[in-house]
C-alpha cells in the first residue's frame, strides 16, 4: 500500500469502525479484474467488480460480481424486479456515482442505488471490492459490506 493513501471508502469504513485490509496494486499497472486478483494473490472468486446498470424503468442498479464472472443481465433484471437492465455508458459513471471506470466501489456512491451482490460472496470469509480509486482495493467480510450499504444477495452471474 502506498504510504498515507486513504481513499474515501477507507475513511467511511474507518468512521463506521469496520475492519478491513487495504490492498494497493498501483505499481503493477494491471487493469483486468482477474489480473488484479493475481497481483493481490487472491483467488478470483474473492475479488469482486462493481457494475452499474439502468433498468427499463430508468432506475439505476448496482451489481457486485466476482471478477472472473460475467453479469447475467436477465438474472440481474429478475433480481431487481425489472423487465430488463443494461450496462450504463462509461461516461455516465462519474456524474452518477462519483467514481470512474476501474475505480467504482459499492461503498460511498453519490447516492444510494439498489445493490445486489452475487450470492457466491456469502461463501467467502472476506471479499475484495474497489476502494474507490484505481489501484486500491479493500478486503472485508461480506456481512460488513452489508453494514455499510443496503444490499441483497442473488444468483446474478452467467
């Protein structure tokens, strides 16, 4: 971890007194989630990516899935009670969430969006999610993520 780097996500976790481990991979230059898992020496099923979608109703939804999996849009839509959901365009991410592509965290978005985490997270002691900045991850218990944001679990991967 680069010394003295505290992301807003880390400050929020500190403020909530939630235990986490921070990880930094800035020096590695990797971008794919599977490569991030490798650099962090974590199994890919424990490293999660945060995806933002828009439903047929124009409501936005957040899905958190393992980096080696793909979001199944039909399962995702069913999980949130929508007819369909689609990924938002990258240019919409920053104004909507406050995060950029590659650094989007389910914690600390500009406003709350219905958030669904893949059910496989419940099988893990800890999971890693973005710390809100490219090159930084936080590792925490799935139950502790649920203390930070309202979430539900569902089978949402292909």
